[in-house]
C-alpha cells in the first residue's frame, strides 16, 4: 500500500491544476474562474507539485518492493 497515497494525490493535483489552468486561460467558460489570470498561474504550479508527488509515490513503491 506504500506509495499509493502519493500517487493518488499527485494524480488529483495534476487533473485539478490542468482544469484551473484551462479556466484561467478562458478555454473553459461558465465559471467565475474563467479568464482570471491568477488561475492561469496557480494551475501550472499545482500541476508541477502533482507531478513531484507522483515521482515520490513511484520511488516509495519501488523502494518498498526491493525490501523483503
């Protein structure tokens, strides 16, 4: 079970960050966040953090498989 929380949270962060980026760039309309530059900046930061969490999760899983 080691590593799965990191992978799950990382994947969620990538999806949410991508959504925020799309809304900030006004690619997705119909929201109060649409066209707001702050979300176009926050979104990619959240995506990067999510990718780092995925890398941590993969490393934790690989390390736990090596141990008997």
